[in-house]
């Protein structure tokens, strides 16, 4: 039986490779982060070609659902100010 590779199969194979590479990259990032956050750990790690720098920052987020509930804003008012837009995505799964 002859197998024909089509665009979907090519896309699936590429996404699988990307996922594997992202997993490996994250493992290396975790190691660098672990080393950098030890007492006396260096925030900069250098290789022959690249340098990695660990940067700390603070992120603020607002829990809008809780804020709207606490402000007692009626659901009808929220609905009037809520935008809805069609979004398209391609999802790939193995067979």
C-alpha cells in the first residue's frame, strides 16, 4: 500500500517536531533558572555562541470577573459592552 503524504500529515509531523523541541528547550530553561535562583547563582550563563540571561519581573493582572461581581455590574450591562468575533484555528490530532 502506497502512502501519500499530504499537507495535513506534513503539518502534523512538523507540529510534533516543534512540540519535542519546545519540551527540550523548556527543560534547559528550567535548569538555567534553577541554577540562577540558587543563593549566589549567576543570572548569566554563556555558551560558545549564545548567552542566556535570567530576568525577574513582576506581572500584575486584574481579575475582571471578580471586579465586576464586586461592583455589582448587571450581566445585561456586561453583555452590551462585550465584543464577539469569529476566530478560526486549525487543530491537528493523530489518527
